[in-house]
C-alpha cells in the first residue's frame, strides 16, 4: 500500500461552495444514471426470464387444453377472426374445440409420414414403426411423384402418390403418431360437417348456395392453414389429394388464373411454413394459397425457374396468391409493450403497425402476427391490444377460450384504422 498524504495532487479538491454544488450535481447525475442502468438490467433480465419460461413451456406439445371443456358441443353464436395456432396441440378434440368457439382460422403443423391404414408388405415387420428421422425417405417405400402430370388440371391426383404415406399433424417429430393423420383429425370431420350442412344443395360445383361450417354465420368461410414443416414439395401433392372431395363438391375456394375468376366455397386452404410458392403461383387453378410475408407486402418477389414453371420476375403480392399474410412480431414491439410505450395511438411503433396493416388491407389480404411470448399473461394481452388497436385482422392464439372471450369483448368496439 502506498500512503497518500494530503498534499498529493490526486484530484483537484473542490473547496469553494460553487464547486461543492457542482460535485453534488455530478453525484446525483451519476447516481441516477446508475439507477437507470440497474433498473433496465433488472427489466431486461425479467424479459429474458419470461422468454425462457415461454420457451420451456412451449416444449410441452400435444397437450389437452383445459379449455376443451368449454361448451365443446355447442354452436358458437358467430365466427371469430382468430387463428388457432398449432391447433393440433390442443389435444385429440382440437378441431371440435376450435369450431365450438367459432374460430375462422385453424392452423395445423404438417409432416409427411407413414400411413397406418395400409397393410405393411408381408415381408416387412409386423408392427408398424414410424421412421421419425426420415418420414419422407422410407428405405423400402420410395415416394414417386409424377410432378408434371398435374399441370394441365392443376391437380396431381392419382398420379403415383405412395399410399403408405400420409399427412400427419404434429409440431415436432416426436409428436408424430401414425394415427394422427390430417385426414382423420381434420379433413374427414370437416367434410362430414359440410355434407350435413349442404344436404339440400343440388349443384355440385356451383359457388353459390353453399352453407358454411357455422350454422349461425353460414355465409362465412373457414380457412385451414397448413404449416408445412418440411418436404413442402411432397406434402403439396398429398394435400391436393386430401382436398379432392372438397373440390369435387364445390366446398373449396379456388381461383382460375387464366380466366381470373374466383369460385367461392365454405373452405379456404392456405399454406404456410415451407409451402412452395412456385407451385401456388404456377397452378392454373389455385386450390392452395400462400401465406405472404406481412412485412414485405410492398416488395415484389421473384420465382426461380423450376419443374413447376419458368422463372417469373417482379411479381406483386395480391390476394389471388395470398389471401393472408403473417410475420414474426419484431422484438421492439414486445419490448415497447413490456415498457408500455406502445399504448398511445400516436406511438411510432403503432404507426408502423398501422401502415403494415393498411398495406395488407388495401390488397385485400388479411394480416396476422405470430411469435410473441405467451407468458406472462399481462404482456401477451398487452400485445393483443397493441395489434388489435393498430388494425391486425387475424388474432393468432394458443389460448382459444381466453381469446374468444377477449375478442367478444371487442366485437362492437371500433378502432381507428387510419394511418398516422
Ligand atoms: C355455454 O354457452 C352458453 C350459451 O351461449 C353460455 O350461457 C354458457 O355460459 C357457456 N358455458 C361456459 C362454460 O362458458
Ligand atoms: C344459432 O342458430 C340456431 C338455428 O340455426 C338458433 O336456434 C340458435 O339460437 C342460434 N344461436 C345463437 C347463439 O344465435
Ligand atoms: C333440408 O331440407 C329439409 C326439408 O326441406 C329440411 O327439413 C332440413 O332442415 C334441411 N336441412 C338443412 C341442413 O338445411
Ligand atoms: C347456383 O345455385 C343457385 C342456388 O342453388 C342457383 O340459383 C343458380 O342458378 C346456380 N348457378 C349456376 C351457374 O348453376
Ligand atoms: C378456367 O378458365 C379457363 C378460361 O376461361 C376455362 O377454359 C377453364 O375451363 C376454367 N377452368 C375451370 C376449372 O373452371
Ligand atoms: C354487437 O352488435 C350486434 C349487432 O350489430 C348486436 O346484435 C350484439 O348484441 C352486440 N353485442 C354487444 C356485446 O353489445
């Protein structure tokens, strides 16, 4: 240790009173800065904890949602503009739950896997095993797809699809079970409901006169979002095959590219995730539409040359390709909701969101955000508020009952959709 005696000129010592005041001011400023840093760090830490909690909770998949007991057999009074995100995670009555609450959008995570309805070849194993690491590449089950043959009709039906594969509902590979097929859990029940609702309809492919899924909102369409988790090109053909009965009965909304004509039906199908945009674009009749990127709706896109068709440059997003658009909500909106900064109608974030929603609305595209934390609840609801007030069309939710009640609460409320 070195001794410092009072004569050592280490720091200029304030001696007079004005200097003392300056020093006090300096100290106060330093202290408040310190306090600010500490408070921000604590807040940031809390946010990180929230996000981690949310991450760990989302690992618990294929859950039976407690909301499943909510009026599950009843008829909703109206359709709500909300998306049941990862619907298959709501349990084995997932579709029934979403329909009992009036959901207008139902999103299913989709993989291609082994189909249990097919008797395995006699030489192979007696018990069904699902090769979860390689659902699209079974060693003794080559998938041969006649990609080209669909192009005149727009359908790839009966064209070499391997019947030992089927579309499976599940968020992660570990959730996939051979029985959890899209056909069994979603498309068979939907077809059944629509058949019952339309028993009195005479013409098969007439786009008027149909009745929608919801008795009390029978002119409304329900949109099924297929989130292709992998193998989009393969899933495409299997999905078209599943849609065939809907198409032949006129239940599906379709768009004829050469005549620029819509045929409206009670069901819309939109692909998300790894849905191949070039297949949507080049289909002469569009049966499956594409969930566009919400933040880039004003940026034209290019389609590269592929087996689906030639390269196309500078295509504008419109609702004949994408009736819906979505993006992951950028972190800054989550942070500003956390600090409650985005609550004023004039906030910068609010204005940006309003602009994006307006761009979508002007194109006839419905907007939706995803990827914000579900926990804590107050933060989630604050984000719902921010998105609703700024004009988002479709509420994306994992909490079906809570969102239904929350939306009912807003049913007759108006919001200012003007850009600012
Ligand atoms: C079921 O629906 C009825 C009629 O809409 C309503 O009165 C009742 O509160 C609902 N049940 C629950 C558990 O919310
Ligand atoms: C729904 O419609 C049915 C008849 O189609 C009617 O009996 C019922 O009261 C309606 N429910 C609501 C909640 O409006
Ligand atoms: C079909 O028509 C019959 C006889 O008119 C009627 O009783 C029945 O309610 C109708 N079904 C539907 C789903 O509209
Ligand atoms: C479609 O169905 C409606 C009602 O069933 C009927 O009035 C109309 O003439 C049909 N249109 C065509 C083009 O078949
Ligand atoms: C699509 O439009 C073209 C041109 O108008 C027409 O020839 C064709 O039959 C239509 N296809 C369907 C399935 O309606
Ligand atoms: C909302 O408005 C509709 C008609 O526009 C009305 O039937 C309904 O009762 C209203 N709901 C509430 C909660 O005020």
